[in-house]
C-alpha cells in the first residue's frame, strides 16, 4: 500500500515527530518533494526518523565521512535536498538520536535559523520589488495591476510565516542556552559542595 500526504512544516522538530507518528501507524516514509510526503506500508513502529541539516553540502569531505559513518551504524538516508537529510533506523536496533548534547542541538538550530534568515532576506527583496512596481504605477497614474497586488500580498504573508519560523528557532536556541547555563550552575554547586 502506498500513501501520499500533502503537508508543510516550518518546524523540523514537528516534522520529525509527525514522521515517527506515521511510522507508529505502520507507514514508512519513502520520499519528499515540495510538501508531498510518500509512504509505504511497514510494521507499526518499524522505523525511527531523524532530520538533520548538514554543516556542508553533500559532496564536502566532512559530509561524506559523516554519511559513511551513519551507514556503518545501520542508518539509512531516505531523502535529501540542499543540506537537509532524512535519516531512518530500524527501531529494533535501539534508540536513535543524532543530537545528544545541548551544544550540538544549538548548532543544529542555528543552521536552520540561518536558512530561514536567507529566505527572509530574499522575501524582503521580493516585497520591496513589488512595492516599487506598485508605487511606480500609482505615481504614473496607471491603474494598479491585480497581479502586482497579489504578489505583494503573497510576499507579505510568506514573509510573516518565515519570520515566525525564524523567531521560533531563536526561542529554541535561547531556551537551550538557559538550560545549558542552569546545568553548568548545578555542576559548579555539586563540585563546590564539601564531601563528608
């Protein structure tokens, strides 16, 4: 049985959780393209999925070594695009985590945040472009083009959505930094406490 689901995620953690929920329902993730997720039937909970944004592109030696390491540890690369990669591992092989410490999670969220920041800059450029065209039309006395108004509105909506996603990753990083700080304080207190 094959299943296709059209869905969009701005949050990698939610996307990962959803893929694992689908696996628990007996649907193995096989492919992704432009909001289209493809699944095939599997045993419920057969796979655990993790999503990662690589530091470098796939052809970079560091990425190649990392992907080889993952294969050696029985982790499959299901789908990849740009630097985003979907990993899966059989649940029977044990717990599957990519980020085991706070610093690596922070670095991961920073990479995602940087991608959203670049997209936001492009969107701001598009919005400015449409604003200039609309302003030129108004100043020259020409009737406003519905096309221009549509694209300006579309750019504004997507710009706000991307800004929201960017802000959510900023909050995640801030929370992890506070968590790291509180863990550091606890360690200092424990080491400073005299032993009896």
